C-alpha cells in the first residue's frame, strides 16, 4: 500500500531537518498493511557535556483513512491511487497527523541513579524536578490540547534506582482547513518549525529544573 501524500510530507520533513543543526541517528518510515497504518520515526542525538537529555524521539503516525480523506479534500488529487478503490465510499475521518515526542533522559547526568544515596532521597529529588518540569510545561503549552506523561522504569532488588526515564508529549495537527497540497506542505513546514522550537525549549527547561532540584 502506498501513501503518496504522507510520503510527500516525509520528504519535506527530511529536507527541513537536514537543513537544521540536528544530529539525526534514525530517520525511517514504516508501513503496516494489516492495520492500514504508516508512520515516520526520527531519533536525534542531543548529548552534550553534563546534559540531562541524551536523545529525542519523534514519531509521526498516519493511516489509510486519513490519506483518503485528505486526497478527497485537496484539489488536483483525483488520480490518487487510493481514490480508485470502489470501497472508499463512506470514509469520513478528520485528516490529522499524530505526533509523539519523547525526551529520553540521561540517568547519570540527571543524578537519578546514584547508588551512594538512599532510595527515598533519590526518588524525592526526582519527584521535585518532575514537578518543576510539569509546572513549566503547563506555562509553555499555554492550555493547548497537548497530552503529556512520564515513563519511568525502576531496577534493583533492594535500594531501587531509576534506570529509564522519558517525558512524552502527544501533539495533533489537523489538515481539515486546507485546500491544496501546497497549502498542506506550507502547514507542515510551519508546524514543524514550532515543534522543533518546543523540543529545544523543553530540553532547556528540563536542564534548568534538574540542576535547581539537585
């Protein structure tokens, strides 16, 4: 199954991020015909000396039904291969792309895996700067419809420590108001610039919050 519209978005995203000062470790698309879905995975390496975040993962999710709806909506796409299918009648979904961003923390530099401190002290310190980050995120997102959660994994039989820590935010961008593929590309470019700015802002505020709570 091919996704011409989504593939054009992937090409645009690749061109834009390649022109930024971003260290891309992974840039790959995936397709799963069983669930009529496709997507793009980007993994960036952001490690620096004394940095609290080591990687940022960005995942764009799309599917056949959004592709069909957007192909129907945009001018000049009558020849889209999916529109030639006689079984597409009645498909009505909002053409929006889902984006999941994960800030993956460096456990040692974030000072959350020190074995020479008692468990309660280390976990209390983690809670303090997680709360500080949450507070600043609320101000940054400014009541936007963005879902955020933490992913934490513990290890150790006795004095437990956090071995994995990620901050995950979910974004959605709708194409329902657009009329042409050029407009869609312009919209993607605009939203990508804002997303990259948010990535940098969250990175900076997490560094600041963790150092303040250390």
